[in-house]
């Protein structure tokens, strides 16, 4: 499917006003996307666990204007308060998606959004936020074009969300989502995410992700800047090949349920992501001393117990501790007793793999 397939011809229905509410989760990449081309196209494929508890709920109120405006007409509220600094990002998003949703300038929108996790928690809310907004907008288009299939609805929602935040393309559905073209996954695409199509061993059912909040502050280097530093990076091409190879390995691992092999891939991916940051020009470090303390504690605990606890990192200092449900009682205690001390205010969030976004 190509981007042109998401441009509507004409709408069969009209609607003057209304509102939709969607709750959409964040996600955690196992194979990382780092580096992108024009129009939010990933330089390599990625695969992620969709989370369950860390989510954004967005209510979109809309009312048809007397005449279409030259600019976009909208207001934004976060946790019930006007959030003017969100407006430029949403305006950029609207500009990118207008050709695919030509009704945008026909309505005034009120966007009310809230997160299940504290806004200052250090968890990126762009994936959950942009996917929730995209789903609300798609609900309007579903009224205008009632013949739309659920499959097309999800693909276009992922396509639109990607244009707001690349990783948002992976937050529409669950439990495992692939975004980016990969030779072994026939329907994979650079322009939207798809549900992982192959067998997954029961070892990965209800897989746990406890997020250790090492640093709740704003990153000194944004992900957008970091992605752009992959252009001309000395190790970029090798990194992109590594991502393809690691996704190949995960296909076999998900089928066999080999948790030791799973840990090797995800931890290598996490450390490679940060190695690319440390070897870019200009170079930068997003890990903190406590990030490294946690990693070493996890390695020591795993060696001593033989339990299948591993970690991954996003583009920041926080640590995602990943482990199977069957071992969660002992590992949860380890997190509380040994790892929480390295978190800001001892703060961590317990989550698990979820099924994707929900209309409320």
C-alpha cells in the first residue's frame, strides 16, 4: 500500500459536530529505530511491545465552521489546563496530514488530553499522544466514509500517527508491532506499523515491563536531533544492517521462546542505540550514572539467580526492565528492594504488554 491510497476521493456523509475519545498506549522498541529519511520514513525496521498501563487518553470535540479557514482552528488542553506550547507541534502535524484528511480546515477542534503517567515522569508521551489524536481524527473520517473497513482504519491511523511521531505508528495495535520494511515480513511497511504476523511462544504472554525513572528531566538532546545525526554517521550503514539482522533473529526467538537469546538481542540493541549517540558528531550521552548502576545490578542478579530479567533503553536515562510473567514475583521484589533506590524519588512504573488502543 502506498501513501496515495490514504487520500480520500469524496466523502459520502457529513457531520456538523460531535466528539470522540480514544485511549492509546505507549510502546517500547526491542529493535530500535534510530535515523530517518524524509517524511518520517525509518532508516531501519523496528519491532516493539505495546504497553498497557502507560497511555494517553484524548477527547476530540469538533464543530463545523461556517466556512473553511485559511489556518487550522483548534485549542489544546493537558490535564484540563490550556497547553499553548503544544500548538506548534500539532499545527505541524496538521500540515503533514491535511492532504489525507481534507476536512481539517472545515472544523474547530478542542483537544483534551491526559496521561496515565505523570507528565514529568520522563516517559515520552509523543507515541501515545499522537496515536490517540490520530484515532480521534480517523473516527471523524469513519463517519464521513462509513464503508471504511476496520483494517484500513487501523492502517491509516498508524500512517497518520507516524507523521506526528515515528514511534506513534506502533501504538495503534498490540501486542507486537513491526514498523519498517523487512524482507522476511511480507506486509511490513515504512509508512505504517503492522501486527507481528508470526508465531509467538507463550513465554512472551503478558511480558512485564517495569520502567525505572532514573531522570525525569527533559533530555539535553531531543530525539529529532539525534535521528538527524545519523546522516553521515560513520557507523550508520552497519547499524541499519544490524537492525535487520536482529529482527531476523527475533523471528526465531519469538517462535522458540528462547528467553536467554531474547535478552542478548534486546540488551545489545539498547547499548548499540546509545553507542550511536556517543559516536555521532556532535556526540552526546543520555545515560546517567544510575542507569549504569541499574544495568550492573541486573547483570549481577541474573548471574546469581538464573532468572530471565533483561533491560532495554529508549533515547534517555530511564531503564525498562523486561521479564516473563512466570518469574515476576521474585523479580518484582528485586526491583523494589534493589533497583528503586537508583530512581528519582524511588519512582518506577509497573507495566506489561497490552493489546493496543481503545475507543472509550
